[in-house]
């Protein structure tokens, strides 16, 4: 209900002030993400190691985003968003984080605006928006760069809701304007589905809004909301469903695309699909677990391991709780329609990710509650507000209680945000909450291994394998670390287990080939890497592996052709570019060296990795030297040494220091004829 002057100045000032407060409080909780790093969980694949994304906004990248099913579902709008970030900010992680925070602020303000317009209840709408802004369950969606698709799709979802409300407002007054807002709703939904297919329940959400608070369903009048500024024009349920046929068509198309990308694309779900009995029981238990985390968000972590099964009493108890709540909300359908509205919003919008359809290895995830939580917030806030009116509670008491809840959630969110500072803090917290977490053990081992803390890394790999002996990649990473320590015999045992678990895992075969080279078994090494290319269609990774094995075996002339073939398949294969550049710069075979071509290849490899890889920069230095460009060779080798030292790569730093002496003496480095490449 408006309390403004005829010009509406007071109402505008009130809404502006509320929006300003919501924005400031939200940013206060999330502002420190500006100093955070990327994390190693999916961020490399979606952002900072993805050449199509790091290149920024390009025609090639735009087309790739529309046609790829790489790593995840079809979501070109999310890809374009990451590309825009790279175009504007490069790989400055803090700006990528801040963009997520900005979308969260925008979503908070949009949620307030939509609810306030539909209901006219500005106090209740503001409280719902504040809960949405500050609840710790939403930290994962905001603080994780990969989850841009979450905050972006929700932004488009809320824009679509706002356009739909405008469409309903204009019906019966200005049909042309109503039609335009209908088309705008379709547009925002299309973009939202292309950001994240979780929005497939959108048409059902519109039907819920038609019931309450828009009060459009004849013979099922909810009473609407007295302060609503949206005209109520009751229609039959059938008419309202027909009105949304285009929306259902869009969501059906999204479901088909998602299914096809899961079936034939490079989707992240791996391993055997869980049995239907577990999926159904886990769905019931997960709904109740989500409710529990909303009431008290304790023990929130980035990865919840699957229990494998639930005891009968657990899933039956969960199912009973869901039935009792459903029965209660149905019983209050006429008197408190917001209860069934909020409950069905929660149940329905979670359906795509509740686990009935196998889309992830996780039984539940905090990020999945970003949209579904809105329904619970609305139901609880409206119910408590009505209760306060019936009990005649003073405004001071109501404000104090609401403020206390928001303060608690805000503090908990502030703490939760801190765990996302970097990969080590993220996974250390995850293991502090749940040490029996094979994925977290593996991920922390990976991070520590990259930091040169090999002993600590291997301890976490061993623990991951103790929890799950068939954990994919844990055996391989363990084997590779053992190889770095020089324990090649033990290394082959772990890598062999990886190959047994996943015989088609190209990287495992490549690593086995490299270790066999170290053991001097060149014939088996080449055979291992050659055979992997025959497991299916010959791909660039297999070709690169064969080339590396041949090069290490001293057969660089044969390796060159494999590298060239790999680059034909993918000209941006920076590993192949670097290794071929090294052969053409440093080979002991005069006929293979070509300084000019080596410079071209090495520069491209460094460009693709944004001059962050000291190994590649060292290759470029020798390429400059082979081309006779010694001043550039010296400065480039100095940079390679500095980067290697900063990354803790002592051997690589020492090698660059040795090569610097040659370059300063105007001599290129050539490998001894007896060592091969």
C-alpha cells in the first residue's frame, strides 16, 4: 500500500533507501572477495585455463560457446559472461569474484522489487530480500567464480518474473503493452535457460504466482494480497496453462538439449549411475537436509560426499516430514495461501537438482538452494508477520527479532566467505568439517602438490584412496608425485591401478609412458603412448603423449610429426606448441632446428598461458637464442628464473640460471646428442 504524496516522491525515496541498505549490507559481507584467488575446483576448466575464455570476447569464442558441451551443460550465456570478464579484467581473480558479488546484489534488489510490486508489502518484501542476501547457504553461489551461471541465471529469472508481473498488470488495459512484456518474459527466460538449465521449472513458478499473490485462478481464489498493485483478473486454470505454452516449450527444449549434452557431450558426471532406489530415498532426505541448513546453516562445505545408501528409518522419516508439511500447507490453503506457495516453490524449483535425474555426483549442494530458498523465506516471513499481528507484538520486538536473525546470518556468511580465499583454505575447511571426504582429500592433495609440498600432498592422496580405493585420478596423481621423487617403480604400481580403473584414461597412459622412459624402457613407453591413440578416435592428447614419449626416447624426428598432427587438431594446444618449439630450438639434430619457427611456436604457447608458465618462458628464451636474438633471450630467461623461483620450482630456476650464462655469451643451448629430448 502506498504512503506517498500524489507525485509518489515519498514512496520512491523509501524504496530507494531500502535498496541502498540492502546493497550496502550485502557488499559488506562479500566485499573481501576482491582479494581472493581462483580455486582449483572447476575454475581452471571454466575460466583461467580455458583458452576460449581467456581470449576474451571473440567471434571464435562466441560461436564455441553456442556449440560446445565442454565440461558442463549447454550454457553459452554463462560462457559469454566469463569471456567478458577476461576481456575487461584479464585473469585478475578479484574482479571475477566481484562480478559475482555484483550479480548477487542485483538479485537481492530485484527480488525486493518483484515481491513489493506483487504484494505491496514493502516491509515483508524487504525482509525476504535481506534473508536472501545474507543467508550462508548462498555463499557458495557468490564466492565461487564457477557459479557465475547460478547468480547470472537467477538475475535473468528475476527479470523474467518482473516482466511477467508487468504483463499481468497491463492485461485488460493496454493489450499491446501486455504483449510486449509477455515477449520480454520469453526473452529473459531464454537467456536464463542458456545461462543454467535449472530454470526449467519457470512455467510452474508462474502458475504459483497466478495462485498467490496475483490471485488469477478462478475457482481457486487465494485472496491475493490486499496491498498488491497488480490488477486481479481471474482466469480458469486451463486458460492460464495455455497462456504459458510457449514457456513450457522453451523449458522442454532446454531439457532435451541438457539430456543430449549429458549423453554425448563432455559432461563432468562420471562413474556408475546410482540406483533408482537410492536416488528416490536421497531426494527425500536431501529435501529435509536443505530445510535443516536453512534453519541453522552449520557445517556448510563445498562438497558433500554421497553416503551410498540411506537406512530405511532415515528416508521414511524424511518422507513423513515432507508429507506432514505438505498436508499442513494444503490445510491452510485458503487462510494462508503463501504457505503452499512457498512450499511448492521450494519443492518444485529443487526438482532439477534433487538427484532423481543423475546430473551430479553430489547428494546435495549449497548452490542448489539459491532460487529454492526464496519460497521458504516468503512462507516464513509472511507467516511470522501475520502471527505478530494476531499476537499484537510491538514493532520494537519484531524489529529486534528480525535484526538479530539477519545479524547472525550476516556474521555466519562473513565467516563462510573467508573459506573461499584460496584452494587451501577451501579444502582445509571442508576436511575440518568432514575428514571422511575422498574428494576433499584429493583436491587438497592436488593443491599441495602444485605448491611443491609433495609429502603433504601424498598423505592426502593416500587418505583419499583409503576412503575410496577406486577414486579416479588419485592413483595417477600419487604415481606422478612418486615419479617426481624418483621412486619410479612404485610410481608404476599406482599408475597401473589408475589404468585398470579407467582403461581409456589417456593421461594415465601418457604418464605411464613417461615413467617407463625414466626407467629406460623406451620400447614399452612408446608402445604405451601409441596404443592410447588407438583406444578411440585419435585425439590431440594422445598424439601429444606419443610425441613426448618419442622425444624422451631420443626419437625427436618422429616426435615432430606427432606434434604437428596434434596442432592440426587444436592449434591452441599449448603443451604441443611448447614441446615442438623446444625441439626446434634445442635439438641436437641440426636438421630439426629452426630458430624462427621455434620463436613463433613458443610465443604462441606463452600467449595462451598469459606468460604465467616458467617452463614455457624458458623454452621461448632458448628459441630467441637459436634465432640469434640474444638480448631477448637473456631478459626472457631471467623472467623464467624469477617465476620458477616464486613457484618453488628450484630445479627449473637453477636450469634457467645455467642457460643464462650461455645466452650472455651469445650461445644457444643444444641438448647433448646422447640424451634425446
